[in-house]
C-alpha cells in the first residue's frame, strides 16, 4: 500500500490547515498479475476519466507507482503540458492495463510520464508493508 500526499505547487501552507490537503491511498494487489487500485481519502481528488484499476507492465516496476499517481491523482500534475491531451483520450477509461492492453494507453503517456517525474519527486510518497499477524482467515470490519 502507498499513501500519497503533499501540498500542490503555489498553494500556501494555510491551505493544509483548512483541511484541503489532498491524500490518496493506492492499494497493491497480486494475483496472476500485479494491480493498483485507489482509495481516495480526500473527496476532491478525482482520477483521469473513471479509472479504478492500473495494471503495470510487470511486477514491482519503478514507473508503476508514478503511473498510478498520474491516473488516480492528476490534480497534482496540472503543470504537465501533456496531461490535458491524455485526460481527453482517457475520459471514458475505467482501467489502464500496461501489460495486456497497451494499445489502449495513449501514445502521449510516455511523454506525460517524463513531464511528471519532477512533480512526483515533490510528493510525499510512503510505502506501507502489511504483515499478517494472525491465522484467522476471516476479515472483520
């Protein structure tokens, strides 16, 4: 699991004090392929299109978390000139599959990824490892 947050460029620290801080959780799952799913903590954080799931090209690739942040958290990447083009092309998308459905990924995505790297480096990104501590098979919420 990853937790992403930070202060968007140009906004004062008082913005955080007004509880408008953008926070996102990205859950990682593994079955036959690795996948990422967002869990939005701040209601105003919206994904590109209607994207709910990201499937990276392979497991544990360095760009996978960046791709997930771009898809689930585009408001942090508004300074990237290619973002509006990608948003328009993916306005009806519900998933991005970099493994088996690469033709559905806009060709501009690689450019967007490069534009987003310096922005991504400014985000607070935390990786949280979950360790099983009980033999119980049931989940209780």
